[in-house]
C-alpha cells in the first residue's frame, strides 16, 4: 500500500520553485546554460540529395572558444572529417551546447531536417539571461522562461524580421517528456514535438508581425531539434533510479522521487506537498525505509543482556513528533512471571546534510494485569536503567548510526545537483575550477508524521575557496578566502566594424558591442555608456548590447573634435537571485573602462624621431581639473592615409587655461565633411594646473619630440598648427589663441574626407585564461619562467620611467600586497622598452622592492600587447588571468 507522503518510493525530496530557480541561476553561472551565442542561421528547406548539413543554426566561436563579436566573421564553418576533428584544439576542447562540428547529412539518420522551415537566413547574436521556471495551472507542465537580447543581420533577399529584438522566451514541456533516464544519466530532451515555444517581444527596432513571430518560433523549434546536443547529468552511484514530478498546490514544488533499492515506483502514488513555508527543500523518508535504516540500532538493543527480561519483539513505529521503539516479551521477578512492554521515544536531530537518532524522552515500562505485574510495577525504576543503557549503547555506536545517517543524508541528492553545475566544457573545467560552484543542502528542522519523517532545509550555492583574487570586492576581510557568493559580473566590450569598413569620417561614429558581457546567474537590464570621470552616462540602453553611434546632431550644424585616448566606460546593471538565505532578487552591477585610440601621424614622420611620443590617458577629477592616469604611445598609420586633421597647440602658462577655445573654433568652422582631432602639448607644470576639456588629447612635452615630428623649428610658445592627414603643416599661428581667426583658418585649411580607423587599446589576453609564459631574471645570473611561479599569485606591472603614473603604480602595488591575502603575490615590475641602465636607475631612485624585469626589446610587452603604461595584470595561483587594469587608479 502506498505511503500517504512518499507514495511507493523510499524517499522523496521536494524543492520549492524559488530554490529551483536559484539552482538554475547557478547552472547559468557555471555556464551549463548558454549566456552568449554567435550563430549562423540557415533555416531553409533541405532538398533530397542536397549537400547541405540540415542544421538550422551553427555556433561560431573564436580561438579562445568565446562567441565571435565581429558579425562579419560569423559564417558556417568548413567541415573537416577524420582525425583532425578529434585533435583540433578548438573543436576538441569545446563541448558547447551548440553543435559546432557534428555536421552530418540528413540522410545519415542522426539529424532530422526541419519539418517546417522558417526561411530565416543570416547572422544572429544572442544574450540569454538565467532561466526561471514556473508550474502551470494543471500542475503537469513546467515553463522555463529566459530573457533574450538578439541582434539579427539577415542575408540579402531574405526576411529582415528586425535587427534588434528584446524578448521573453518561454519553453513549456510536460515533466515526463523533459526528463528520462538511461543507465545512471539524466537526459534532458528538448527535441519533442510537444514542447511549447512562445516568443514574446518586449521591444524591437521595427514592428514584428504575427508572421515574423511565428517564423522566429519555428526557427527556435527547428534549432532545438537539429542544432542542440542533449544535456545530461550523471547520477551518483548510490541512486538507482530518479523520477521527477511537478506539484501545483498552495506551494508549487518539484518532487524528486527515489528508490534506492527495489522497483522504480509509480509517480502517481505521490501527490503531497510537505514543504513548510520558508523551506528551500524538504526530504521525506517513508516509514518502511525508516524501519530498514534503523535495523542495526534495533538489533543492537535486542542483542543486549536484560537480565530477567527476554525480548520477543522490537518494533519501530512513527507517531506525531517521535519515533517509537517498542520492546515486548516475558519477564520474571522474584519467581513471579509476567509479560512486559517497554517504549523508547526517539527523534532525528539535523546535522548539516544528514541527521542522527537521539533520545526524545525517558523510556516507559508496563506489565500486564497479573499479580506479578503489580509487584513489578513497584520496581520499574530498578528495571528502566537497563533499558536506558541498552538504548544509549545502541545510539552511541557510530556504525549503528551510519545506516540512519545514510538514509537521511542529502549528500547523494547534493551530488546530483553538483553534477548539474559541471560545465559542458569538461576539458576546461579541470583548469578553471578555482571558482567552482557548490550546491549545499542543510537541514534546519525535523517533523515526524505517522507515515514518514520529513527533514526541512535550505539550499545555498557557494563558491569554493580557491586561489586569491586581487580585488577588494572579492576578498574576505583580507583573509584571501573567496566569498561564498556568485561570481562577479563579466563586463567586456569591443570595437566592431561599422558600415564604413575602409575608415570613418566624422560624423559616422564607431560601433561597440558588449555581446560578451553577462551576469552569472542573472539578467542584464541596462547598458550604461559613459566617458570616465563624467557624472552621468551619455547613453543608457535597455534593449540591446550594441552601441551604435548615429550621425551627431548639433543644433548649430557644426562638428566637434574627434575624441580619443580617453576611457570609454560601460556599466552593466541587472539583477539575480541571492545565493543563500531567502531567495530574493538582488541588484548587481559592474563597470569596465577601455581606452580608444586612432593614428595621430603617419609612420614616415616618426623615422626622424628617437622615440615614439606618448599621449596622456586622462580624466577630469572632482574639481574638473586634468587627472593623468597613464600614458599611451601615439598611434601611427603605416600607410600614411589613415589619420584625421590635427589642431596642435603648444601651450604657454596663459593659453593652458584657454584650451576650450580650440574645440569652440572647430565647431564654429562648420566643417562637417571631415574629421579633426585636437592635440595639446603641455609641460608637466602646465599639466598639473590644466582643466580637463572634452575632446582634447593631451601630451607632455618630451624634449621637443612633437616639434620634430611636425618639423617646426625655433618654436615660441604658444603656437597653434593645423596639420593635414599626411602630417603637413597647412597653417600656423604664434601667440594667443584667437577663436574667430582659428575658425576661419579651419574652414579654409582642413582637408576634406579625412578618414581613420579607431581601435581599442587592450592586451592580447583573455580573463579566465592562462597568462602567456615568459622567461625573466629573478636574481643576477638566475632565470625563471612565469609558469614556475605556480601556486603563487603574481602581479605584472608594465611601466616606463617616462610615465610617472606607471612608476607610482609599482610603488602602490608594493605597498598594498598584503590586502590581497595569503600567500602574498609576487610582483614583477616589467620595464617596457627602455635600456637596463635607465630601468635600474629609476628603480633604485624609487626604491622598488618588486622584482624588476628588463624588457628593452619589448619581447614580453609586445607579446602581451601592452600599449598603456601602467598596465597591471593580476594572475591567480593557478596561472589564470583574473583582472586587467589599464592606468594608475590607486590600486
């Protein structure tokens, strides 16, 4: 007969829907669910005998295994058969959800062509939130909900649908169709025809018709059928069979039904929600399984010597609030014979993820109605100690308790949940396990009913205490232990090609994509674009991850200076569920800044220079004054045709306060047919008092290097130049800046159609990937490789003596290594491109305690792609890049 709580199952675990959503968030954070995808879409009819592959979508990744940001590089890959497929580093080490390499002809039998193609064809890029679930009103279906931000670029002569779409995707499936079991593996089948697809647009850049939405839904269905590999999780060996069921009552729940031994069980026999309010989960053990698990305790009691008592029977029953052991049999007292019955009340006490049997009150002892029984009742206090001692002996025996602990243990279930968090990319999981997410089930209370024991508990998701991470936001009071929280949001953006692929003329601005940004376990709600130092973002986007610069609209019809060598910042805001405690939505945000650059002068001009001039990476401080955070090499154009016009001003102490006149004169020139940038050359003293002017690129005078670059002699400051794209000086003026006169000169002398390409100043690194190895001298005559510093965190600081901010960064890191925890990181101060004599002299002058690494030929710096000083690379003890910092921000 089925148990009223557990049905005909040994044990049943029930999870509250909010706790299930927490687990789904953890799966998203562990990248078990895709969060970013770049896809080639070709959902068209497959003709018989055709050589097309029958896949509706194909995922495209770069050499790091990440989705490709540049949409022009998303194409269906070539199919390479044979051994190469198994040995290729990209396809072999990746096991993504998207089937990027299993291209099989439909007639081969493993891939079915789309039943009803959507006729959509093009390139798609997607950002997907962490999923959440709900149970429908019937209680038989589960609805998974995702937020999706999509960019779609249709092939010519195909349906354009919309270029940008923000939508909610709902996938509905009956639970018995979603989850089945093969051996010890839970397979998730999303290919069934009965799976419901509902695509609900929140926003799109053009109105979506009913036909458009239907086509998108067909594409999603076909993609699930033809292009996605099955997802599965291996069951722990101690679980023989696992079944799932949705329960829709006052509190919705997902039931996990287990029989550790014996038949599989019938889900129809289990229909009770036994969760309490506030439970994340509850674990019910049926009375028969309780009796089995307590057999060693009962056998131990029966085997003990009770003197004048014999044990005929020992039963285990559940009563409200307690486990009752009943011992009965014959006894004798001073020659009188009688029958006795002793009851031992017990309970379960939570202990982490399991529970132990404990006494729940004193034993009771009764006899029959015989004369001997009355006599014995007078002496029960003499008999009870023997029963108490037998009870205590049985309960104190660890081996006796083990069977109960095992029956009550949530460890097997916890192991199954952990298997769900194993990333699909198993080959990389071993390398990147320092932030492993671990589900943790803990009991908080026990309730005992007549047919089952129910243990109530919490579900948390913790990060393992891995290697030290170099950021106050990551550290735990300076202890060096990782916080038990979700991983921080990942914020990243890249320059992507605009429509003008050969170059750009202002007004068309550059485009940036934050495709790879994501909130582990969460949902992005806004992208805020700003320039560093500005109090407010200049653009907030809620529906797309791409910043598309439209032609600027000036009320006076004029153009402004081309901005560059200043930080462009992106703040991502969103929310996710708490990782422990009550399941609530919590806000989360993160910010990253990247410096943009473009060629200032053609390469031929630098042939006469002994060093490449440096420009300042700057921002306004709280008072609006110029704050220098670092330096970058002035970019050059090797072809001599890709620079804007330049307005170059060599300042004196008076004109340094008038730099905003340069930008005003450019606007008043109304030359919207060309691009012009402003370069201000100041002394260090002038830099210290200058105000920050938007659009002005600053550079410190470096022994006349800029004068030589533009071939101007006998310079008397102030001096203003108009320089053409090829570096020729078209106009110059000595003396103070005259706005009207300069505006007239700009109207006359700016070369029309000046084009250039903007780039991002960044390293050849990817966070979360191994840092490139290199050889360095750590002691006179002694060399070591970076890889040999394994098990120790490392901070690389790339610096130049000509950049005071990079020298200050070395000193700051040296003084603050203790905040990064134990063990303290090794600091390598890599001098970039200067002679050993200069590096040693500067290091001695500033009393560096860091290991100074000489790199006069830029062998290390060039390999890393360093182009800003200082640049700091934080490497954890497993050799992975954890943080990259450009510029000096008082680390």
